């Protein structure tokens, strides 16, 4: 049996915060075992976090003709974790006009990540 | 209907809900489900939705809606549901007073003061943040010191950035969320400082807000002085000893132009006090029965105005109960009065509701005073008999404990008082009296 390396993660799926462990074979990098989860989502998160960590990115973009100056947006699906700051920077130059509906795509395939940025609320025109 | 003018309103309602955040909106819908016909929600902002509108991050709604939503998404769902049920919502409006005959003195921007009659009231005013003054941080009083929620509002609704380099005092969830938010806006976060030896926020927020961005968390450390004449230019921080006294010989300086304080919330109960409702000195919210009724008939309360909740899903659940009870009150169908008083005992700071009935099922929310590992929650009767016990994996003051009580548990109990203790497991007795799933 080859040596194994154990990686530790804390699940962000819900407030329970399960402590997750992923055993990896040092040579083949194959995942041998996942422990510590209390639900299916926890196991999926451990595998995802170990191989390709991702986060839902939330920020705002400028909006004209609305009651507020900013429209809240998020990544439609989780985006690569290390792209969060770059995505927010890219969205700083985006400007939209009301009306906007919740779920409207504000930017598609942001920075070539394959992830769409969508509005998280309606904002009517004033 | 949404309006900002009292001229579009009826002169009398079955239920008036004060506050249009998640608690108020949910309560209104539940009141209707219980049989109330004419319901009004009053909100002081230009739109209902409450604090969720500025909480643009995700992580809400897993319990309530079965999926993870951002604050605005949760708020919009709650508001749409309210409007679909044909409930009136008046915005830019403020309840000045509610008198003994339950006449609501309403102030609107467009029409001034008007009086509305109502048969029941739900208080859902939420909470406000503690400020720098609450912890008396020494130093000058320059610009650049914000509560975390104010900075959140400025950034997320107005697009105004508070500064360029920040220090955050307090590791509650709002402080952690804002640390990440500042980083995403290219505002450097020099560190998060926490007086207590443990973080006050959820572990998942330590991971996704601090560790993801390499923001240092300094435990048992606090800000001892704020410097700067017109604008903050520096803070002095120092570790504290076991009795929270700063060790000034180990202090150091941090250059920054912004300080965010995230040091807790206080239920907003000016109206409740005006109405002479009795408040719990620990929660600073109204005393409530198991139907969320306050110490005045027909007046109910829910959400952060009663006690500070960890997550909005629990607010919604509590609001459903309060609103439903208000509707039942209007229909003359409120359940019989409670017959057991709950008392916070060993290591329990408070519990809500303050009374329960042995005839019905309840969810009791409580907070512990100290952190414990494996421990036992027990209900103890007047002659020290243990009526019920449940093992818990851990308790933590920042995490509310939800205790589900079924009538069967209390069947053998005939007293009028129950004390709730949370003690280390070694000290507990009769652990096998009954065990239930932890509700998360």
C-alpha cells in the first residue's frame, strides 16, 4: 500500500460546519476515502473542495433609473474559488438600466469561466 | 397592494404588523392562514424586505425554501408571497404608538399622522447594531468608524466604499461577511479582532470569509485606541488576559483609514416599551408565551425584536407561529393559556418562549452562557426531578439551541415551573429519559 495524505476541510454547506477529511494516495493522487460528512452534500463538497474548489460569488453592479444605485448579483453556479476577486473587479465596469428581473443574466460566461452572472432581485424603473 | 400613502389604506384592520422584514412578511401570511381577512404590514423603508435587501451574500433559506438563496432573493420571495395573499403593505411609514384600545398611530411621508383600528398587532421591528459607544473604545472620534451593517448598506445599496484599508472589531457573522465583502471591493482588511478566546461567527464563515482571503483572525485581542483627527489613521490593538483586561505592554499599531465594529445586535423595542410590554432583561425583547403573545392581549411579537436569531429561517418559523396566533386571536380561537413557566438554569442565558403549555408541541430557543463539549440539556422540575434530558454534541453561546418539546415529554409533569440546565455530561443524571434528534 502506498502512502496516503489526509486533507482537512470544513463544510460550508450549512451551519453545522462538519469537519471533513479526504485521504489521497500520494503517488496516484486518487481519492481513497472521504470522512466526517453528515449528509450527501457534505461528501460532494469534500470531493469538490479537494479537486476544484468553487464558491458562489456575490457582489453588485451599477444600475440607472432605479431606487438604489446598485443591483445585487451572483454567479448562477459556483465559480472557481481563486477567480472571486477577478470576477468582482470585472463587474465593477458593468452598468445596467432598470427594469431588471430576478434571474436576468447580467454577464454571460464571465472571464471565460463558463459561469453566468445573474440579478438576485427585481428592480423596477423609476 | 404596496403603497406609501395612508389614503389608500382601510381605517380598520384585523391585524397590523409593525415591520416588513422577513419576520413581518411571514407573520402577515400566517395571520391570513389562521383566518384574519384584513392585514396591513407597515415598513419605514422605501421598500419592504428588511435587512435582507443589503445582505447580498448567499446562505439563506436552506430550511425555509430547501435551497441556498441570497438575502435579496429570500426577501423577494417573502414579499411576493405577501402580495399574492392580497395583504396591504405601506412603506415609508412609521408606527408612532399603539394605545390601550389598539389604535395604531401611523405616520406616513405623504399624509402625516392617521389612526387605524386593529384587533391584533404583531411586533416585528427587528434589531439595531451596537455601536462603538456600546464598548467605549478609547481614542479620538474621527470619521471612518462604521458599524458593519452600515458599511454593508453603503457598499451594497449605494455603491459607496467606506475606505481603503480596514480593521474589523468583532468576529460575529456580520463582521466576517463584511471582511470578505471589503476584500471583493479591493479594500484591504488588516485583520479581524475578537475579544473572546473563540470566534463568534459560524465556522463556515471563518472558512469562506477569512481563510479564503488570508485575513488574519486575532482572538483574545481588542482595539484599545482609535487614532486620527479628521479621519482614522491608525488603531492600537492589544491582547487581553483571562478577565478581558488589555495587556498594554504587548500592544501594537495598525495603519488603517476604516474601522468596522461588529459587536452585536440589540432588539429594537422603543415601541414595545411605550406600550408598557414587559421585557426580558437578558434578551431585551418582550416576554412571550408559547403563542408569541406579549404581556398585553392581542399583541404578538417575532423575529429579532424578541431575541437575536442566528439565521433567518428560524425567524420565519417563529413569525409563522406569531402571525398564526394573531389570526387565531382575531377569530377567537387562540389556544388555552400556558401552564408552565420556563426558567433559564445552569449555563443557560435565556430561553424563548418564556411559558409553555403541557398540551401542545413547542420549539424552545435558548442560548448558553459558556461553550461546552459533549453535554446534556435537561428540564428540571421544582423538586429537582429531571423531567427530560437530551445529549448535545457541543454548545456555543453564538449558536442558538433549538429544543423540540412534545406533550408526551411533559405528561408525567404536574408542576408549574421548569428549569432548563445545560451541563457537562459527567454531571448529568438520568440521561436515558429520552433523546431526540438535534434540530438544525
